[in-house]
């Protein structure tokens, strides 16, 4: 581990020298690339240097302990040694986490797809609750959201809603949300007051550029038609709605919320690229038989991951056994408690996998 840290620190210092070169300073593209690389190494280097400082202090304290004869001073030094050993152990754990391979998609923007599942109209209303939860969370993070496609139920719910989230680290924070979410509550349409269980499915996809996911135009069937609203009425008088079918996979994407056919097509292509990338990534994961897929990070959409129980004011994440009795705040976007716990569990799983290899 420490050989690798030495190499990272050497590269960090080399980047500093390169960026101080007058020729590099005038090349804005190269300068930006080097600065980005250095920024990615900075936390690891800073933590490693902190480890070295503590190690030096610990070595000095141990040497003092060997030379000291005064009983009171010996006790003080022993306390200091114990404190430094604990701190050194904590920093070593941080370094192990920092050296774990990063998910290359962590800094990407995302496309989130929410679909109503079992439960009829109530499932649609729950899908709308989840949509609000994630958009409120994005707002608290300073991210921007934009609806790409929506199929409303007419009573304030969604059969399906697809939206983009733009912001640094959006995928790293939201990627654990993929799966089946379940709600238990008395629906507004239930006269007898019985508790119903409904579900909605969430998929979080990293947004991909055109150059990263190439799509052969010959593999596409593109249909255009007039946008329709509730009850089938025409929203506008031009054929602006777009339906794209990817023939090799059968994936169909429809966008009609923009008045411009071009804008709808661009949105549909962005969603299609994200779905194709996600499909390929899952296929590769399934082919890896020597490495156990992480339960927390798998994002299996058939997996029931979380329950929102209104009568008990309870939200439970079944993957890590975490329960919170702050349902209202969570649905208002305060999901950091779950995001951070899931990320910590993922790190622990990956560390264990590395150490047992």
C-alpha cells in the first residue's frame, strides 16, 4: 500500500512542476487536464502526509518512553502513544478506502427513471412522492433537475417520469437508489381505511456522451407524432413527439414534453444512450464469476430495497438494515442518512473483497 502511496505523491509533485512550466501555462486544455488529475490525487496525498506526520510523532514518543524514568512522565507518554496509535490506525483505514478503485461514473450527471409498479393509482402517487424526494434532495445539493419525459396519471401521480440531474458527484450519491421501493399507507381513495402496499421502481443511469456510446443510425426506427395530454387531447398542432426504437435490443424511448421535435429527439437519444450503457454494464457484471457482486452496489431493479411505512412513520432500507423514523423529512429530500450509510457499506464490502483476494 505504501509503495503505491509513494508513487501517487511523486506524481502529485510532478504535476505541480508541470503546471508551473510557462509553456504548459499557456496551453489551457493541457493545464485543465493536469489540474483535474492533481485534484483527484489531492485528498490521498494530504491524508498520506498526515499519516507520515503521525508516524513520526509516534516514533518519537516511543523513543521518549524508552529513555524516561520519571513515573508521572512515563504515564503521560504512554497516554500519548495510545492516542497516536489510535489516530494512525484511523488514518490508515482512510488511506485504504482512498486507494480503492473509483467508480469511473461517480462524477457523472444522471438520468433517473421512476415507474409506478403494483398498486394502481396509489403506485402512481407514490412514484410522484419519490420524484419529489429526489428533486428536493438535488435542490439541497445545489444540483439542477430537468424532466425529460413524463406520463402522468391525472390525479397527481406518474405512470412513469424520467428526469436528468446535473451536478458534480450526482451518480456517486444516487446510484444506490436503483431498485424497488415499497410504500405502506392508507390511500386517499380508500374509504375503509385499510393499509395498502404499493411499489415503484427506480433506475439511476449515468449520463453518457455520444462519443462514449456509439449508436448506428441504421439500428434506429424513429417515429414522430403529435403530443397528447390527458384524455388524448392534442397538446400542439405539429408532429413534435418522438418515439425511438433501438431495433437490436427492442428498447423504446418516447419524448413529447418539448414543443420542438429536435429537442424531443435529443432527449430521447440521451435516455437511449444511458439505457444501452447500463444494459452493457450489467451484462459485463454478470459475466464476472470470480468476483462476488456487491449486494449494496448491484442496483438490481427487481430487488426490494426500501419500505416507507406511513402508520409507523418508518423508512427501512433492507440491504443494510437501517431504519429511520423520520419519514416526512426523508420524503422531503433528507436522504443523506441512507446515502452515506449505503456508501459506507459499499466501501466496507469492497475493502473486505480486496483483503480476501
